[in-house]
C-alpha cells in the first residue's frame, strides 16, 4: 500500500513546513504529498486568483525539493466552489453567481458551477497549478451542486433560468424548490430537468477544466473527490462518466466515500466499509481508488488512533489502491508533536499492505443490495418535503450488523427496495424473481401493482397498520428459542414520517413467519412470509420498515439468518449465527475467499461462522468456527473451497 499525505501550505511558513514534510515522509514511509492552498480550519471559500498565483510559485519551489528527496508531488485544490458559506469582505468575494440553497438565502462566498464566469475562473486556477507539473491534480468535494451546509441543491437565478428554458416556462428558484417535491407529473418533470441541468453544468465545467490542465501538461492526472452515492443521485450525477471527463485520456481517479470524522461504533463503523464499497461498485474497473482517512477536525480528542488504524484497514479491505491521509491538523503544527500518529502510519503499513494484497482480484459477495440509476426521479413524495429526495438505505449497514455478508451487485440472493423496483424493467424483475429475493413492503406493493403478485405469493389488500403495534415471531423452525418473541414495528414514529406498514393477503402456499398485533396483542395481520414461485425463485416479503428500531435485535438476527439460508437453498458461502455486533465482509476469488469479521462494539463477543468451506488464519493455520472476538477487533480469515 502506498500513502499520500494531505498538507495545507501556509504562505508565510512554507519553507519550515517543507522540512517537516520531508522528515515525516522519510520517517513514516510516505511516498507522495498532496499540497493544499487553504486551511479549512480558517476558511472554506475559494480564494481570488492572485492567491493561487502565489501558491503556484511556492509549489514550484517545493516540487524541486521533493523531487530530490524522491517524494512524489501532487496538488489537492482545497476549495474551488466553496464548502461552507462565510461572510467575507468585498475584496475576498468573487464576482460569480452565488449558490442559493434550499433556505433560498443567497450565499456570500459559495458559488454556482453553472456560472460561465466561475467556470472560466476554475480553468484559470487549474492552469496555474498545471504549470507546476504535479503528478496528480485533485479537485475537492466542493465541486458539486450542493454544499456542506445546504444538502439538497442550488436554486440560484442561473439554475432557475436554465430550468425555465428547458421546461419552456419561466420559474423562480423558489418555485422550483416547491415543485421538485410534488408527486404529480409536472413536479416530476421539473425535478428531472433540474437534476439534468445540475449534471450537465458539472460535466461542462469538468471538460473545460480537463482541457485547461492537459493543454499545459498532458501527463497530469486529474481526480475528483466523491460525495457518496446518495448525494450523487440527488445531483443527477453519473459519477463514473464524470470521473472519465476529468481524466481525459489518462486513467480516472476517485476518492470515494468511506469517512469517519470521529470515534464510532456499530453501524457507523460498518458504514466506513459499505459506503466506500457502494461507491466503488458504481465505477468501471479502470478507475483508480485513492481513499481518504480524514480525522476532521484533526484532533485525537475526537478520534482515536485505534479507530484511525481500523479505518485504514477497512479501506484496504474494500479495495483502495492508495490511501491518502488527512489526519494532521491544517494549522501547520509540527508533525513531531503528534508522534503517536506518525508511528501509527509507519507501523501499520505492513499489515495494511497484506490486507490489500489478499483483497486483490476478489469481489465482494453476499446478499445483493441493489442500486439502480434514476432512483431520485422515482422516489415517492410521502411527506412533500425535500427530505423525500434523499434515498434511504439503512439495510446497507443493518444486514452486516445481523451477520449477513452483502455486496452491491446482482447476486444469487438480492434485496429489492421499493424505489429500486421502480427502476427495473419487467424483464429485470422477472430475472430477479428467478433467484432468491427479499422485498420490502413498498417493493411488494409495486410488484403487485405491476401484475407480479403471483410470483411473490400475495395480493395487496389496500389495508395498512393503523395503530400502535408489534410483530410476533411464529414458529421454532425459523426462530428457535426466539419463537413468540415480540419486536417493535415502530409504528408510532413511522406514522409521523408518513411511512406505512402494508397488509397483504398471502397465498396458501406461503410460509408465515410473523404476525402483527395491536397493543392488546390482538391479531392485526400477517407479517413476514416466504414463497417459492413457479419460476423456481424464492421470495421473502418483509412488510415492516427495515430500520434499526425494527431490526437491531438478537431474535431478528436469528430470523434473518434462517431466511437467508432458505433463500440460498442452503448453498450460502458464509453466514454468522447469533454473533452480536459482529459484521462479516466476504470477498471471493478463484478458489479462495477472504472473510473479514469486525466486532463493532465494546464488548468481547462470541462469533460463530456457518460455512462448509475451510477456514485458516493468515499464517495458513486452521481456524475454529466458533471463538471470541475482542472489542473493535478486525479479524481476517482465508476461506478455501477445496
């Protein structure tokens, strides 16, 4: 594994910093540095061009020394659009269209990518830095149609005009904001055009910036920091295409999601892996993955060495080709004052490289958590608020928490959410129904509506749970000692969110695993059901909302393990049984797999692996299938199919 260090260069002390950079690179075995022009602990708005000119002159001098020291020189433009707004003096404010968030407040110093004048400025900035001939030029994650404080998008006059022209009807930014949450045909059309305008503007800006760089030095690689798939979807982005536009004729570069700014446990730990894995799954194999370990605000008072090291290992496991480190503060503090972090970077490199080598050539395997393009356009507007535009996918972290390996591509067994079902053609739905398939309540309703009820063993009654309720588990076959346990439906909270729990009429051939009861424990309707259809596929219907309040329990973990076994027709590669807070990540290659187990909690936990394959540790020693795991332990095992 190779490392890159992200460093903010302070104009008045760059020479002192340069000595420090050379020292840490040699001490901690860091191969590359990414120089940044702005300290985000002081400001997050783009500088006037004059500042960039001065920084480019400094970078040229730094580059000469780094070359002599055998250290690769790259640049990370810290701010080019604006991360968070700030009321600056007029002399520091740039003359471009200002970003207007969902609050309809015009920003002071965050700008709109669609503005032609801003695009010209961005090209001038990247051209200045191209003259220094870095190996790589990174564009930060402020290059997007939303920012770090306004998360839904831009409603500025430039956006409003572009949408109006495309629509053929004049609209204000406020009117666009109100219309994109409407569920009628007109609202959907406005939403679609608004998203298309966002992406079209980004792609145009990216192409202009790429040309500005490569007209000076064709060898410079241009990379982009990702925001995560939910944010990309909201902007109408095709991230793979956008990365290729920035790259030009060179290999594309991506810094995917995978962050943890502070110490975290349970689902937040799992999300380091899953968020990054989902981002990578949406990219072509030619994209180089450079992950980022960021400890914002860069202090061990909020993020420990242990979680930092764990994050680095998880990044290697997911598939990072290189790790960039944003772990020291931006204030120019000498690195020797954080020797514990320096030692961590140095001392963990061997283990992280071993994980990287083990992972190479293998694909994540497990229940397929499907993701299809175009989801935001098809999301139902349940509350009529902007929050309806955000894709909800808590199952990405819940299933691993329950001991079930997952992946983000179509697999032998898949989970189809309601919005993803709406993105599928009828041919694709039939293809999925021939396999193992978990459908949530919204997906089941849609399948019934589209005439697929016979393949999932149910019909829509049109009824919903309308009172405080619970879910009772039925039968020992799928629940063991947990049979007759009650689990919450969280109806009280869901009601306020306009989330419904539908009731279905199941076929007599269905196996009913649970039932809904009211507060007096009287029967309301059937819950989870299993059905084997005429296509040879197996289907599990889960009407309840799939969230932590309904699923983070031992009894649910046992039930889901048995459901997944049934869906796989007992031919699953690996599962965990009753292993509280231990998440499995499984990667499979030719004849060999890698199983990583992560204890996401602070307790010593019992782990029990269900698999027919042989387990060994990294020393090729036979490994037991039941054992104890220490708090926050990441255990990596080899799996052989012979």
